C-alpha cells in the first residue's frame, strides 16, 4: 500500500526546486473554467496519492505532461490575467496536490494577495493533517478558502480508491480539525461515487462530532466519466454507484454497466 506522506517527499524532489528564497514548481497548463461559477486554474504536476478515478492525474499521464517550472509570481500573474479577462472571482491550483512544495504554495498565495480574487486551495488534506503548522500558516492570509476532498467516507473506501493504507484516512479528518482550530475558511467535500447513503450519513455524524457547521458544509461530489476515467475504472474493476456522464447526466451503477461495460466486453 502507498504511504502518501513518503510519496509527497519523493514527488517534491521531482516537481519543485528552490533558488535563493524562491520555490518554483512544475505546471503543465493554465486555463479558465466554470468551477465555483468561474475560476482561473493552474494545473500543477505531482500528487501524493494514486486515486483510481482521478481524471486530472490520468489525463496528465496520458498526455505525458511533465510541465515546466514556474515561479510563484509567474503563477499568480497567469491566474490573475485569466481571471481579469474572464471576469472571474476565483483562482485555484488544481491537477495535482498543491500542498506538496508547501513553501511554493504559500509564496503563490502571498503573490495573489495583490489581486481581488479569492484563492481556493483544493487538497486531499493528508499533509495538512500531518502538520498542524500548515493550517496556522494558511490562517495568516485573509483571501483564501480551503476545500478538503475526502477520498471516500471511511478507511475501507479510502484504501480501495487511493491504493494508500486506510490509516491515512484519519489524516484527512485531522486536516479538518486543524483548519477549524486555526480559523481558516474551509469546507469538506467527499467523493461519493463509490459509497452508500448510509455511509454518507455516518460521515456527516463524524463531522458533526467535530462541528455542526463543518457537517452542514459537507459537499457531496461525484466523478465525471471522461474516457480516461472510464478506462481506469474498468481496469480496476470499480463500478460507481453514482457518476456524471460527460453530458452531465447523473447515472447509477446499472446504467454505467450498460453504457460503458458492455462496450468493453
């Protein structure tokens, strides 16, 4: 089983580099999109997990996207340019895990404070759970929001979906506690395409035990069935209970079998 904390350290050596006090990171594209109603996005290279359903990771591997090193000021300027041009309110780093090269992330956030956009940190939370100080550092910036994407509703689902040991699921929960203690703006989300209503309710109760506000803010998300995602699901013999087609129709497991499995048998 994967150890996402060790993998983060290995990945950092490949996708980050430091010159004097500036930390650069590899990015493979910058784009606009309709997330959050419109957000400028920087797609970074490198993650500390290998989720079987991860569209961005699979797409990058398919495209052999190694990316180019970008300084924090360059990343911030590119995001701001897209956001201004398209009249967005938000900017974000996606594609990989932004808390790898944490110093780089903080330098990007510092650069973004010059602009009138809310910066969204999308993370699996593992490193935020492993290091409480990370949340304390994030709390120093007023114009940010953190979205913690839980990979399943419990340890068993986490292990099945990420190929990492189930014990690391608790690090995601600890990230939520750390962000709450540090008074950082955040909300949890859960990948719910491979679970049940009962397990989602159990997760809500777990979050309620932390904070009612945290439980109420839980975002339930479903994967999108892009061709490369479907290929990976079939490879790993994963059948989603709910998922979106590329036409944004929400389908169940039986429809998935008819639409996708029958074509590959």
